[in-house]
C-alpha cells in the first residue's frame, strides 16, 4: 500500500505568488497535490463540493489550506469564518498568506481559527524560507 499524497488547497489571486509557491514546493520536494483556487468563492465551492468540484476522488479534502486575505469576491477572512463554522472543515489547518501586516487582520485571522500567519512582504527569500517549514509541519501531522 502506497503512502497517501497530501493535498494543499492554495487560495490565491496573484499569478506571481502562485508560481512562487509552486516553485518552492517543487524545489523542496514536498510531496503533495496542489489545488489552486483563484478567489474565496472558488475555495468555498471546492470545500463544499459545489459546481465543478463535486467529484471527491478528483478533488479530495485538503490536508492544509494556504489562504490569502485580500481577494476578490469572497475575502480570506470570510473563507476562514466559513471553515471554522463547519464541523467537517474546521480541523483542516489554515495558514494565512498575505501582504497585510495590519494588526486587526492578524487578530481576526487567529480569532477565526487560522493556525499560522505568514506575511509575503518580508521579502522573497524570507517568505520562501518561512513557507517550507510551515508546510512540512502541517503535512507531517
């Protein structure tokens, strides 16, 4: 029996940040399936198996959610609130990835169940260095 492949749901509207995270995962040989949702609405559709995400085999539950705060349609805090309010979803660890260092965003994220908060504005190398141990920590649990 093979080992289970971990699934990460990346909720991010920036193509540049998506590519950065994909590169970081590949370069560190992190074994996972990466599913991309371009906004909060798409993320909720994935999590609730709506629309094109109804096939659980094709779109398995994520083991980790990397969630941007500033997004169109439904923002990251709203997605986080929905996850935390749902008995089936609230045990999935959520790591906020954001350029925001606004104290209220940080407090609101932790108040609504996020497990970690990584600011993208720390600079490219530090962002990459911070991302790897956080992903490895949640996928190894």
